[in-house]
């Protein structure tokens, strides 16, 4: 009998439509997803799950949630050295969202992740963030540095004026409390923008 890794390896060689068929056992659902992908639609996991039967939808969502939790456990031990590390840690939380969310990543003296915390949930183009909430959590978990991270559902990672103001405020308050703001990373489903990489911190 084939083990899980062998099955996963086989799935990597399948087309999108074939993967969907494996999951749904439905040629019609596979055809619908293939048409969505062919039309250049921005298809999300949620869109695909909505095409499944209730039982298969529950199973798919449970597998996705389990995958995220396993990924989170691995990421909890991760040491942050670059903006790419931040992107890899936060992508599972910020990808495929319809609205903006802002998260903070708190690090110890060795730049190891000690906590990831969602700070706020907003709308399509913005989310309100209170720097006092971020500093309170940083103090509670004894963080020596922190990273701000949020998504742009539009796919455009260019910072807004509000993003600039928030970054500057957190940078200044962090200096007073001796908790360094290492970066502010704006995530989309395909790329990211780093204030640190751009020399803006």
C-alpha cells in the first residue's frame, strides 16, 4: 500500500483539474474549476470548497486546518533573518483573504518567533490598528523585537499613507519601550513588500 508521501508526490504531477477530480470524484466539479482557472479568475480555496458536497467540504476544510496547524508548529520554532522568512511564516495566515488583517510577530533575543498575534480585521482596503495593543502583547510575552505584517487583498503591495503612518508610530513607540520594530511586511498572494528591505526603518 502506498504511503502518504508517495500519494502526495503523484498529485504534484497532476493538472489542477485532475487534482480537483481526485478530491471531488466529480467530472462536473472538475470542469467548473478548470473553467474558472482558464478564465483567469482569482480562484480561492473557499471558492473550490463551495463546489463540494457538504461532507467533502467539511473533510477538505478539516485537512486544510490541520495542515495550517502543523505548519504553525514548525513556524513557531523558526528564526527570522530576512523578509522572506517573515513572508514564509505569515503567508498561511494572510493568503487568500477577502479583507485586510493585521498581525504582529514577536521575537526573542535570538530572533526566534515566540508568538504570532492577529491584531485587527478590517475591510477591503484598510484595517484599524492600535499600537498600544501591539506594545501590550509584546510586553506580556517578553519580546525584544517585533514585526508588523498585513495583507492587501487587491494584490497591490505598495504601502498606503496609513501604512506609512502606522509604521512610523510603532517604530517610535517601540524605541521608547526598547522593543525594536524589525520590519513591516505587506503580503499579497504572490509577492510582498518589506519596509526593511526598502531601507525605510
